[in-house]
């Protein structure tokens, strides 16, 4: 089983930022709903904590307060690109140090978080409440994770 101890402090920070970077990519894809979407992100962590035991790596990740990268972006596009790079970096670290099952769990957690954040605010004109921009953000997140 892979744990925090298998990563340097810097690597661990990157792994912790992967899920929240995905949430921020979705939150910034569409205007409005920031409060609901941020609450949805916290709820995903809470739900994952309740499923304790399925993955030791995920148990450690969700036991930490969700952290976001504090880098200042000058535009939504810059923030999106930076967030997607955080996700790519995080999944590369998990892939290098974790088991294939743990990597799958990590990817699933990040995608689930992104989808729940997108669904938190029902967007007008969409059948499932997710806007075209949010759906595109999820597709980009899946690509960064290597699951598309």
C-alpha cells in the first residue's frame, strides 16, 4: 500500500492539489455558482472519508483539508492550464509510486469530484445541469488524468 511516506513533502503537496485543481478548473469554467460548487467539492471529500478503508492512499488524501495552489493566474485560461498541469503532475507521481489499483482509485476520485462540482449548480439550457464549458473542462481533466 502506498502512503504519504512514499512521497517527498513537495510531491505529497502536488498529489493533494490534484483533486482540488480539478475542482477549480470546473468552477472557473462557468460564471456563477462558486459557493455551491466549492461546497460540493468539500462534500466529495467528506463522502470519501466515510468510505474509509477502500484505499489507504485515498484515505490519507481525503483526511487532509482540501488544498489549492495559491499561484495567481492572470486569466481564466491561465488558471485552467495551470490546474491541468497540476493534475498531470499529480497523476504522474501517483502512477510512479502507487499500485495500478491505487492509481485507478485516484483517477476515479478526481473525475468524480469534477463531475459533482459541475452538477452542483444547474446550468440553464442543459439537460443534465452541466454547461458546455463545464463538460469541456471535465473532458480536459480526464485527458490530464489519462482516462479519456
